[in-house]
């Protein structure tokens, strides 16, 4: 009878220790996932900031090229409107 009681206590204790170990492992994994999501949010914010900076830096050359193209188009249109003087011999 004593051995049965001792075996029951050992089984219950080992099950409890295994459960505690599994809970610790689960909590550690949840903590790691939470940290990864936090890092993901930080990286996403940083990406958005860098995207905004690249848009701001790229806007000047694009605007310049559009202005140059517009100016050239206006010159072409105004040159085509001028009457052509042809000399007759």
C-alpha cells in the first residue's frame, strides 16, 4: 500500500513538473513572438519614414525633368507657330 501511494506521488509530481516546464516554454515562446511583433512594428515605421525620405529626395529631379520637358514643349510649340520665311530667288 505504501508503494502505491509513493508511486502515485511520484507520478503526480512528475506530471506537475512537466506541466510547469511546458508552461515556461510556452510563455517564453509567447514573449519571443511579442518581441518579434514589436520589432516588426518598429521596422515598419522605419520603412515608412525612409520611403517618405526617398520620395522627398526623388521629387526634385523628377520635378526638374518635368519642368525642362514642359519648357522644351513650349519652345517647340511657339517655334511652330512662327511663320516660316522662305526666300525666293
